[in-house]
C-alpha cells in the first residue's frame, strides 16, 4: 500500500474580471498567465462578454449577489496571496468588489478597465466615480493605460514627459503604487511606476506585431502572480514586464482581427 503524498499548493492568485469568449483577454488571459508563472489561479466572474478578434459584440453583468457569493466562497475557504481586478462594468459591481477588498490583507492589483483593445467601452460612464472613490484606494498597484488615466483624472498624456503628471494624478486617488502604461506613445514603450516619492521607469523593445489582445490583463495578472510569490512591487513589475514583452513578441493571428499575446511563450 502506497503512502498518500500531500503536495504543497503553489501561491494562490484570485482574478475578479470579465470573461472573454475569444480567450485572449479577461479571465481567460488571467488564468493562463497565473499558470505560466507558477501560481494557482482562481476566478470571480463579474461579467460575460461576446467577443472575438474583431471586437466586443456585447456584454452582460452578473448580479452583485453572484459576484459577492463567488468572492465569499473563495476567500472564506481557500484565501489568496494576491488579488487582481479587471472589468467590473457597473457602479454596483465596483462597489461590491471594493467593499470586500477593503478588508483584504493580500496585495491587490487594480486594472481599471475602461475600454477594450478595439475601443469598445467596458465600464459604464457612471461607474468611473466608483472606481475613483472606492476601488483605487484598495489597490497595492493600479495599472491604468493612458486612455484610462484621462478617463479617471482628466490628464492627457501626449509624450513620455507627461507620465509623471499622470502618475501623480492617479496616486492622489489612493493606490499605494501606480504603474502608468505608456505603450501607446510614439517611440520605444515606456512605463512609469510611482509610489508618491520614488519612480521607476521600464522600457522594452517595440515588436512589430499587431497581435496584442490581452496585454493589459496579462500584465496586471503577471504583477499579481509575482507579488503572490513574494516579490516586492518594483521587482514584480519588472518581471511582469519581461513576461508580457515575450508574450507580445510571440502573439499569433486568430480570426480576422487582432490576435492574442502568447501566454505559453516560455
């Protein structure tokens, strides 16, 4: 008779986000990233999208009580070493999630998703205030892109010199750290990580590859995965940037539009 072997669980990461039926972004990208980086991914689905390589054809929010029940199920029994939020869609969902996360002790990565890669809105206009006032103050790291910076703060960044102003504006909303993603600026991609005093700049080569669906979700999930593994914030961001850069380089065509990054590139 063989002895029962009790294997140790890897670090635990919870994503709270929307489902992408095309598999390139959202919950699907989050779980693939978490697995690739040696963590166990868990999910709270906040919305369901009808989505493919051409865009988002529709989305439907889950009831707040369904989102809260998923959160309670995971956190009361399993727990999490890091938590990541993505598409939350409505004021009610943002407030529901923020209320639970206010009591969390694990690091939290907030990706304040406002629009898809194709320009489709994924956050109700009246929910922006709730992201500002309730969700961002729970964040260990917030990871807005330049469009989301403008949506949240009114600051419009046109070149790399504007990244610090953007970081200060988002930091004023309450997160401990802010990562301003400058990938849409001309020239080499540059991101700025800022905690109110210290700034860290990250650059990466720009790959000639249009298949970049899911980059924001993937980066935030990678940061959460490295935080769950015990890295400090600057190290987690640096390692996550390396992972995402490789995933972009390996991005592949899918359907007739923008394909996804390759989460399994390593």
